[in-house]
């Protein structure tokens, strides 16, 4: 995930794997199929003595890469780092939104306000008065 503030509306700042998989698009599935098929073809072309075994091993590695890519893209859309109008319509926006800033807003982009637990906009500080 990129460091910095999200550029789109945040749907869930900390999505789990199940929600990331439910928010996948057809383009994600097509990309995963292309990576898997391409890795099988690569293993077949360059695995001369044992073509099928090399092709199947390369496809297993390609499917692992594709599954990680699927989770990364789904999580980035839910967290607001990629275009997510469809997810906002489907799941709704998170109640506490960080201040959405453009790239060239005149401010210093080196110090984001919504990264990690440093920002009280994403996770308010604990109220220790209730812990007697």
C-alpha cells in the first residue's frame, strides 16, 4: 500500500480478506487469469526437458502472484487509494473520512495526516478516564 493520504473516498480503512474478495471486479479476475495463463506458457516454453512439470510449477507460482495482486487491488480500493466509486455505492462510505487532499494542494505531502494510527481522524485517542 502506498504511504500517504487516500485520494478517494474511504470505504473501510482496515478491510479483512473476506471483504477484499467480495469487492473484486471482473477486471481483477481477468488479470489473475492472464497472469496464471502467461506463467504456464512461460514454464512450457522455457522448461525444455520436462515441459509439463515446469509449466505446472510456473502456473502455481503465477497463481500465487495473482492471488496477492487480487487482494492488493481490492484492499487498495476499499482503503481509498484506487478509484472506488462502485464500492462506495455498494458498501457506503466510512463514517470518519480523512481530509481528502490533492497532490498539488500547496501543502507538504511528506507528512500525511491519515497514515497509520498517527491521525486522530482515523482512530481517535483512547479516553483513559473510563479505566479505573
